[in-house]
């Protein structure tokens, strides 16, 4: 649906999926921000957005304290989701299930890293436990622990939720607050004095003057940065998801389990959902959302059956292709402006953890635009400056 357009908006957000809508939501909820907001999004069904192709989980088990804080705020936001996003007393159901994440280890050196990070995670308020193979068997009797040396288990503050509801909650409330969503595509950013962007050119031929521009274009973020001559080390990487059935009932909690081979799986209602890092993990075309069906048989299934003997017999019931907006420098998000184009705010490079980071990132963008600084979680270390200096701020726990 096309909206009636003003000629100028204080903030133009490029991309209206979960990150763009989180930014619109938090700006429009911020009493100290009184400006106008336009969200430009070409795909009103979100069929090709990564937000609707994700596996919808949230965890505290990161290796960087700032990422732990970001997800903890994400969890707090989900806790109060109905209150946070209601419009006329109604809000989508977020349906959070706190199963925890279980990281398995077969190698003492890898286990030492899990243990080292568990100390850091606990220092930052995450309830994680190291488990010896015997404790793994006791708690998760369906797992074959014969090759394992240990594991790290998170708390019920980790789990899965409805990602579509998160997006809808942000968007409905933002629109209710007066944010304009426009079905169009940004094709040009025009710069004026001091390098600032003065207007945004749209595919429809229209042009909108702007105060700030937020880059929330997901895997296409690099193309937006290139419109003002900046580089972003963000590229699309293919990720295929599979939902399968297992004829044998597995009783009890099946957390989100990450194997040393890079395969992850969890229970999804009466089914299971899984995926893996592809063997050839390189950049793909922006439009490439191919489902790489061979991955299940070649890569995933043997690993599933190794750890869960019942998974020797499974049936794939659906699968779909997606993309990570992969930050090749350090697998971490890039948030904030750049001195060369001071009114362009990045929110890019989520490398597979953008859904859970959306609340903190949306709030951070609102703070940057309203106050010129972070006021709650200090995300300065995740800024664009490190990209300019080519200094990595690495997140090790990427699934
Ligand atoms: C298989 C898979 C599993 C995942 N699992 C998880 C998970 O368990 N937990 C988690 O936290 N995250 C997960 N993610 C990551 C998460 O989906 C993303 O980080 C998040 O959805 C990113 O949101 P986004 O708004 O930045 O990008 P997107 O959802 O891709 O949205 C970007 C939007 O920008 C629009 N756009 C692009 N170019 C333009 C333009 N020129 N003008 C205007 N608009 C434009 C697009 O149409 C699109 O709607 C997963 C991702 C995948 C692929």
C-alpha cells in the first residue's frame, strides 16, 4: 500500500523488517523524539526478508559481554511483549518457550573455551551450567554421549519465540504511533555539505528529504552503504532450514542443541527444526534463496543420528532457503554512524542473531538519533569505527 508522502521526514529507515521496524518502534515510543519517521520497504509481504526465514531463538550464551546484555534486554522485551506492543488492547502472541541452548563438546580444548566463556557469562548474569557427560545423560537421556567430553547448558531465559509476531508487534505499534510505511525501494542517497545525506531517491521516482537515514537493509546493507561510497564487510551467506518428523517420541525438554560439527536442532512443537553451516560457506547472490536440499542428507542427518539414535529414522516435512547478513570481519553487528556520513546510521551484519538483538538495537538507534549517544547499553564497541580501522571485535559464538 502506498502512503501519502510528505516531502521531508526527520528519519528515513531503509528496510522495514524486524530491525527497521524495531528502530521505528523505539523512536516513536521515545517521548524525547518528536520528529517524523518514514520506513521504506519494497516487500510488503516480507516473503524474502530474513526475518521470516529465521529459526526464531534467543540466547545469553555469547562470548562478548555486550552481546549478552543485548539479548538480556531482548528477553526482557519478550517478557513484556503484550504490554510493549499492544494496540487497542491487542498484541500478537509471542509464544516464548524457554528450553535453553545446549552446546556439546567432543574436544577438551573446545570444552575449555566453553568453560572460560561460562565464567564470563555468569559474571554478566547468565545462568549457565557446565555438564559432565554423565550429567548430560541424566538430564537428556535421548542423547548418545559416548563421544562427548562435556557441554554447556543455558537457562530458561533462552529459547524460541514467534519471530513474525515480533515484527508485527513492532510494526503495528509504530504505525499506531504515527510512523509511515511506504512500499517502495531506496535506489539513491544524495549527499550535501559536510557529507550528510540530504535526500533519499526511490524506485518510484519520488524523492524524500531527510534528517537521518537508517540502513536496515539486511543482507543488502552493503548496497545501501555503497550509495554514499562506504564499504560494509557484510555479505549474504546461504542458510537452509529443515523441519522434520521423528516417529519415536522423545520425552522431556529438547533444548536448542549445537553439535561440534556445526549442526543445530531443537524441538518445534510436534516436529524438529535443524540447520548447519554449509561446507562451502561463501557469499551468494542477493536473490539466491535456494533451498539446498542435499545438505540434509549429506551434512545434517548423519550428525543428528550420531547424537540422537532415534533420529536414524526421520522424515523432512518442509525446508526453505535463507541468508545470513554475514559480517566477514568479526561476525558482529555494526551499529552507529560514520564520521564521513554523519547522518547515516548502520544496523547491519547480524550474522544470524538479529531477531533477538532487534529490541536492543532498535532502542540504541532511537538513543543515537535522539541524544547523539547510547543511554542504556553502550554499543560503541560495535560501531562503524572498527570497520574503518579494520579492527575486529569478534563474537565467537555464531550458530
Ligand atoms: C536460517 C536463519 C536462521 C536464523 N535464526 C535466527 C535465530 O534463531 N535468532 C536470531 O536472533 N536471528 C536469527 N536469524 C537472523 C535473523 O533472521 C536476522 O538477523 C534478522 O531477521 C535481520 O533482520 P533485518 O531487518 O536486518 O533484515 P531482513 O529481515 O532481511 O530485512 C531487510 C529488509 O530490507 C529491505 N530492503 C533491502 N534493500 C532495500 C532498499 N534498497 N530499499 C528499501 N528496503 C530494502 C528488504 O526488502 C527486507 O525486508 C536467522 C537467519 C536465518 C537466515
